[in-house]
C-alpha cells in the first residue's frame, strides 16, 4: 500500500500556472549566484506570423563568471527560446524543503527550450573545460594541524603479531583437535574463538573449519559470538 504524503498547495493557489524552461548548464550556474530569490532576468514574448518567439535577457551582473586564472568569462545576455506546447501531458512542479515537506508550486502550461548559438556555446564550453580542477594558493601562515608520518601504525603491528603467532602454530591431526574440543565442551557449553584457540593451540582458520562441522555459532542472544556443540554431538 502506498504511503500518503501531505502536499502544501499554498504556492499553487497564488500562481497556479508555470513554465518549464530548459537552459544550458552555465546559465543555471549563473542563476544560482543571484542573491536570495531575486530577479535573474526578463522574458520578452513577440508574436511573429501567428507564432510566439521568446527572448530571455539575463541581468548584467550575472553574465560575468569565473574564467581561467584571474580572468573572467562574459556570458551572452540574450537567450532565444523555442516555444513548445505541453500537448496531452499533465506536468506539475513540486519542491521539497529541508524538513521533507512537499509543496506544489504550479501546473506546467508552457515549455520553452533555449536555442543556443553555436559560437557562444562552443566558446563557453571550451572555457569551462579549460578551468583547472586544482588551484594553488599562497598561505599567510604556517599550517599547525598537520600530521606527522608514522613508520608503522598500531593496527599494522597488531596484525603482524597475530600473523607471526599463528605461523608458529602447527596444524595438529584433525582427530586430535576434535578430541580436545569434545573434552573442552564437556566442561562448558559455550566458548568464544579466543578461548578455543588457547585450548587447542591451532591456527584460527583451521580451527574454524573444524568448528563449523561440529558446532553452532551463536549470532545473537545471551551467548552471542560463542560456539556450542550441535545437538547430535552433545553428551
């Protein structure tokens, strides 16, 4: 069953009809730089032989972007749009706030797609691609929270110790290991792997192979992370 979600219709009641406009990436980036939710430009619509032509003029302050190094990139102000009908589709615009609140902004009644002039598009794309991913920066003061290199970390030393310790343990005959395990389980019902390694003096991986044949590993409950004999091997 689908989950019900409350939708805020306040904005849609004030301005129920919206346009769906497709713009290039660099235009959207410049719009994002506009302070608050201020004006980013104006659209002029002209009827030409029964057909509507739309032109978007971006605010002059948003046409200047960061270029390469200390240079700046000037984007074109005039942006022609190709008008398209919605057709038989039903489109709506929703927004989601930081508190996961869904709001209906309006119903789409007109679609418009930016008609980019090849020269302008190519120039801006080349300048965007040429921007360095990393920039060098001069520091005013020395960095004091740097980390000194460590010759060998603690977890590496612990791993080497365990590996060296296991290397000293020779694998005993399987039946001999089984005898030691059965003898241990006669005294106690539950053991963790560390105790069983101390009792049998066997490598961990080899010991686990044998334990999986005769024991059950408890993954939850009071005796979590312990081994006990299977019912058929008890007593």
